[in-house]
């Protein structure tokens, strides 16, 4: 093995490997999404037992082999062990990790994604917002980080910034009332929902979970995100299936 490296990130997933080991997927600031083996981590006396679990945020010391990494030690910032004790919040958490895993890549700077995950887990625990609103905010902001979000600041057809009234999933944006009369198929969007979408897209990650909306707007945003994700993401998330059975 070469020299050890230290990365900052979060454990996205953790699976048994062999009799005593674990294989973890880390989302890191320095190397993007990587896999590592935590050898002996399933032994009750292992120093890697706690740090190789999902939801763990911290710095991880790894050895880089020719085909994989090996976890040697970790300095934990937050375990989020409290999340495992509350339902359905823990299942939202697992879904958010899987959603982040889908979008993450090796060799990229994932600082924003890590920060978003951290702030989202805190929001789930503190119960500042309705869980479904947290979900909509998270999904949209992940898409913003990856540059795949809908156009909600101006009409995609004419560039008009006022009187935006109709959301087209197929065309990926909200059209003004003049253009919807021509050839755009979609559904109406209220001014409050439009403003909420704009706020989520434009706000810093630290300010995302500092507001609430009435149920009508929350449901409208939820409907928009469900349709948009169904159209543009070619994956059915296993954790989402579990979550939807529970909620």
C-alpha cells in the first residue's frame, strides 16, 4: 500500500462483506464517490464498528490500493444515531442518501452535496418542517447542484419573467400565460408555489430549511417534483418504495 490519504465526507451505504468486513460507499469532498473496505468492522471490538455505518459524517483515513480503498480510521463529526430511533424520518434519511448516491460521481468535488445532506439530516431530526416538504426541497436542490433543474425564473419560450402560470414537465419549465395558449401542455402553478421553487433554487444550502408553507403549496410542490423526477430520472429507488409504503 501507498501513503494514507484523508478525505472528508459521509457514509452513503454500508454492506456486510465476508464474515467480518464491511464495504462502504463514501461521498467525499476530495475524490467524489468512492468505495472502501472496512476490514474487521463487524467485530464487536473493532474501532471501525461505529464509523462504518450510514449517516456518519467526518474525516476518513484510507489506504489506496490498485483497485480499491481500505478504511483505516475515522474522526467523526456527527453519527446521527438519533435518526435511527425516529420513524419515518430514518427512512427519509435512507432515501436521501440513495438519491445523493445516484447523482454522485467519482473524481468530483462533492462539497455541496455533503453539506446539503448534513443540513437535511439536521432538519429531519429537529422537525422544523414537514417531512414531505424537506423531501421536495432536498430533491430539487440536488438537481440544482447537478444543473438539471427546471426553468422557473423566465418563460423558456419567450423569456418573459412575469405571469408564469403553466408548468410543462416535458419541456422542463414554467411558461407564461401567452405562450401556454400556443402549444404548451402542462398544469397550472400558483404564484406561491412558483415563488417557493424559485427560493429553493436560488437560496444557499444553509437557508433552505428556514421556511414553511401552507399545505396547499406543499402538496403542489410535491406533485411538481414527483412528475419531474418520473420524467427525468431513470431509476426506481428501493428506499423510496419502503418510504411510500410507510407514509
